[in-house]
């Protein structure tokens, strides 16, 4: 896994990012995603119930891998 450094530039982008809630989200299980403008992080993901909490940062390849894993049930609870 590639590490994306937490920098003031990343924080500024997160504050200004156009966050979108997944259309698949339920009332209590929501995630938000945002595309970032520049830098090594291309996509950010956070819990909509804790908008000031941790954010997962993905480069393009990491995001595509995460989406593929989610579609294949890699992260399922059962």
C-alpha cells in the first residue's frame, strides 16, 4: 500500500472538496467521496456521521483497486 503524506495542501483540498454521498448509502451507513485536484491523493473517502474524523486517501490505482474489491465482496461482513 502506498502512503500519502498528510500535508497542509491535502487539508486545504479536503476542506474545499465537493463531497458526495453514495447513492447506495442508507440512513445510518453513509460514506462520502471527493475527488481531489492535485497531489498524490486523487480520491478521499470519509464517514458522513463523522465529517471531522479520519479520511482515507487513495491514489488513482488504489481507488480503482478498492472499488473492484468492494464489487467483488472483498470487504463483506458475511
